[in-house]
C-alpha cells in the first residue's frame, strides 16, 4: 500500500476495497464492487470488459467525481484490507 493519500483524498475514498479503472487517463469506473456483485477474478474480468467498452464509447465519470461523504473510517486499516483482498484474488 502506498503511503500517498492522493487517490483517497481526490475521490473521497472511505471504504476498502475500492476499484478505480481508467482509460486514457480518465476515470471510467469507480466502485467498491466489481460487476455489481463481488470481488472475484471473474468479476474483475467482466467489469474490466464492460468498462473498456463504455470508455471506448466515450462514457466516463465526471472530472470532479467524488464519493459521498461518510463517517466510515474503514480506510484507517488499508494494509489489513489489502492483504485479505490480495489473498482472496490469489495475486500473492
């Protein structure tokens, strides 16, 4: 996990995991679930395909996109969350 808070502050990310997908430097997808359901490899592939198609058609999130404000403090334990997500995706 990066020490930088750039993405966390830019998009007001307060929950983990959070998936951001870009196309040509523009934000095309941002959510805490993939494919509307979960966080498996299959969900990742399906979401990446759908996002790629949408982005190629010119659909992007607004340049000033931010998640709604919450009082959730789940991002205070990024390291633990990333470790468990990495293990469930089998990328370790």
